[in-house]
């Protein structure tokens, strides 16, 4: 049976590295198994969800290379959730409660003070129709809780191994708020049943939810999917990322010039037994994906490591994969140019600087004490330049001037490129050509 998985973001904010990792694990697993990856937009919270966030999420997923076979919005399915809620009511598994949040807070405080777990006391379950009518006459509207069995729910988690949740230690979860709106818990199960989801893959902050949701699957007569709960991401300091996630959103990383494959390479590997390495395609990441490689310790996300992976990725990227973007950036130079400079880039945009060095009129940098030496070098640069020119020319210069090592090579590099470091000069020189090289050596904008 081919797996069917879903990524279910709430469009109440931007995609960040935390939820992208969840998306990626789902996507890689589906691709590895030849299954389906569905995008579900969890927009039951109509007050906080926006179309702009939804569009942004879709744009980011596409940019990252995670395509989906179908997508749907929970906000289109309220009638279906109403039917499911009615079924639960009829089965006596969804009951009305009338406490205000202040009253519930107070109850929890009292229980804690008594050293007891702050579990809801199920007052709602024992209300008679008269009690309810009286409460409603006071202006109260009910919220609705799912009646947990009080038994232990167990599953074999694909990351965490055997999990047991004692539902007697949990409050019956609220499925419908006082204003009639749905919390995520019930719609998620209804949708997972309707979409025949085979595997629910999400962050470990949902482990307790899973205990309750398994009972809702059973109550609605659905097949319970397999579960995988991945450890959360932490920063390089070991602390949670929640406060920094805003700056780790996909649009921010994109604006910084981070490549989508660098993000996917890093997020696919951190917290696993594989080394963190840049991969040139999603297909390689798919090939290497296995749940058995995901550890239980939090996965460390380090922006410095992301920058390194980004650079390493570019150093190996074939020209065909960047040609269009180089053209869009207005970077002059074709494949030869790319193969020459790519090992010197941290970001793709850095190629523009190298393109100026090689193809635009630009004065070199010549220190006063090197002016005569550079003029001599210009004089000795004759004829057509090819890859052997640099070696022969600098040997002749060494002979003629007595300079060697750094004092021989660095002034030439600075005069010709204006930079201390860069691609090998025997390859840069032919791209510059005789005239441009001579002009720069004489301190002119060549
Ligand atoms: N919208 C939920 C969230 O973002 C989905 C959780 C799930 O995958 O079930 O937390």
C-alpha cells in the first residue's frame, strides 16, 4: 500500500525552518515510498488565518521543491465537521460544558495546590437538561469536550518507538469553542480519515494530541494511521527556536540569498545519523531518507552551518542549474565563467562581483611600491593569452625582477582583480585578455 501523507500548516504565519522540516520529512518519505504528499491548509481559525499567508506557504513550498498532489482548505469543510461532531454527540462522546475560562483557571489552580494533576472534572457530563437550560439562560454558551476513555492508548511510533498515553491523566479535549468554532483536533482527524492518510508525521509537541486523536479516529470508525513524531529543532545554543523563528522564515532566508537546496539538505540531515552535507538534488535526499536514521535528541539548527552548506552547494552546482538565475541577475559570462568562480562563492549573488572583475572595465589596485613592477609586468605580457601564459609570464617576471612568492603573485592578483583571493590566475588571465590585463596593470580602468 502506497503511503498518503499530509503537511498541514495553519496560515497564521510564515513558513519557517521548524515547519519546513516537518513538511520535508513528510515529502521525502512520500517520495521515497512512491506515495502521495497532500497539502492541507488548517484555516479553521478564520480570525487569524489569511489568504496572504496561505499563498506565501504555497510559494515557499514550491520554491523549496516540495510539490503536492492535491491541496484543500479546512475552512471549506465546516459542514463535514458538523456531521462528525453530531455523530460524536449521538454516541455520547461529545458533551457540552459551560465553565468560563476564568472558572477553569481557578479549578486548575486549586487542583495544583492540592498536588493533583489539573484535569477537568467532567462537570459537564453530569448536567441535566434543566441545568443546561438554566446556564444558557444566564447567557452562557457551551463549548464541547470529547469524552476520553480513561484507558491507555498505545502506538508504535516510527521515531519514538512504543508510546503509551494514559488518557485518564488528560483533560477531555475541547473540540468546539463557545463561539462554535473548531479547534484543530477534530477537523484534523475527520480530514485524515477522508483523505485516507496512512502516516501522520509531525513534531513531537503533538504526542499528547495523538493519544486523544487516536480515540477520536476510533470513535468515528476511521482506520488509525501510523504516527511519527520528530524531535523539535533547537538553536546551536541548545535553546528552543520559537523566539527566533520570525527571522528564520523562508522569505527571510530567500532574501539573504540562501539556496532552497541548502535549506533542504540541512533540514534533512540534522538530528539524523547521516553527516550534514550539501546535496545537488532532492532526488539524492529522497534516496538517503529513512525514519530509522532520525534520532530522538533535539535537532540542532545552526545558521552558520546553513551558510556553509549553502557555499558548499554552490561550489559544486552545475551551470545548467543556475544559468537562468545568473541571466536574471545580469551576470555576464557563460559556463567557463561559472566553473571558474563557483568555488569562491558564499551566495549566488556573489557571482555578480566576479562578473564585474572579469567582464567590466575596472581599475586594478596597485600599491605605490608595486607600480614599477606592474608596469614591467604589462610590458612583458605579449601575444595571445591561454592557460599556460600565467606560469610562463610569472617565471619570466621572477627572472627579470628578482621578486618571488607573495611579492611576485599578490601585486599581480590585486592589479588584475582588485581582490586578494579568488579563482586561479592561470584561468582568470585568459578571460581578461591581453588588453584588459595590460590596462589594469598600468592602473587604468580596463
Ligand atoms: N495545523 C497543525 C499544526 O500546524 C497540524 C498538526 C498536524 O500535523 O496534525 O500544528
